[in-house]
C-alpha cells in the first residue's frame, strides 16, 4: 500500500488523510486483512424516520409465497410520494450494501397505484 501511495505522489499533489472511515454514507471498517462495509447508521435513520425502531425483525425480506398484486380496482390506492421516497432509500441500500433486499425493493417499485398491502410489504 505504501509503495502505491509513493507512486501516486510522484505524479500528483496529494494529501494522505489515512484510511477512509465513511464514503457517501457507507461506513468502512478495517480489521486485519478484512474490510467491512455497512450502512447501519443510514438504516437506523430510516427506521427512526418511519417510526419503526421497535419493529419486529424478520430473516427474509419478502416471503416468496406472499402474492403482491396490482391495485386493478383503484380502491384505497394512491400515487404516494412517501412510498416512492422510501423505495428510493431502500434502493440505495440494496445497490450499496444490502443485495439481500434488492428483489423485494425492485418488485415493489413496479407498482404505482398502491394498496395497504404494498406499503406493508415495503415496511
């Protein structure tokens, strides 16, 4: 690592700020030869904003047996900015550090006229 830093310094003016701890909301920790990334603070802020800090944890983001259907009748539905904002936050998590929720987030993002079941599945 030190050799690479020296080679970079030959070509560019640089400031060595040490090992990164956080980049675009992604926490980085180094332990021996292991680098771990996490968005634990971001997840906690989402849960707090959504009043879900005391929610029950589940091991599977979406039960594959649950049928999420479009709201064909148009009842109870809305084109909620709230739903879209929460989906956007979860999409960022899925893309950055939580691929385990990607299927659920992508599946729910295909709906625009929502029912309570869509919002419940999202939470």
